[in-house]
């Protein structure tokens, strides 16, 4: 499984350098007073939805719908507008990508990466089943698929990525 693949894909923009997260989780908003274990799933979902929405208004709307999934006593702490602003602040170098529909292009790029990996597996006679951002292969080919995934990402994007 790729770890944070769309972030790595996005960060290959020529005007973004270095590790903007300084090794921290991009869904961690503890500095804003949100308990990590409770809010990580919410912020991950809000971040991913915001990158796919075509307008900031749509991003705020979909985040507002997600707020309903939070525990009732936590819902008043957030709004679509506030959460989108927090996401944009945390991800300042790519803030303009949220509410722009940019994520749809990332999904296509991700599918092309998966296609190249599947093609190589077929060429090498290794059965592989794609599932989200990972591949199921016979256990004896676990090292093969991890290496192939890492190499394919590096060749396409020019950087390394964690493959678990």
C-alpha cells in the first residue's frame, strides 16, 4: 500500500520543495485543539473531499455534511468554512488546490500508475489484484510488488514513497 500517495504526487509541483509536513501526519490538527485519534478520520476525509471538489463552496458543503458523522458534542466546534480554512493553512504550499477539482486529475494519474504496475505484473506472470492504493499478490511475491510499486512511483514522480 502506498502511504500518502496523492500528497507525494501533488508535491512534485516545481514550486514546492522539501517536506512541508516535517514528518508529521497531514491530517493531524492537534495544534488547533483537535484530539488526533478522534478527529484524524474526519480531517482525512475532509481533506480528500476538499481536493476533489471543484469549488470552495462545494468543498465547504461536503465538509458540512461530514460534520454529521462526528460525535454530537463535537459538531459545534467545526464548520465547513472553518475546516477548509484550517486545511488550507496546514497545507499552505498547495492551498489553492483545495476546492479546485485538482484531485480528479490525481485520481487519473493514480489509475495510470496502477495500470503500469498491473502491466508489469502481467508481463512477469505474477497475478495481482488492485485494491484502492495497493495490490494483492500471492504471499511469495510480497517483496516483488513492494519493490515494483516503489520503482514505478519513483520513475513517474522522481521521488521515493513508503510502500507498506
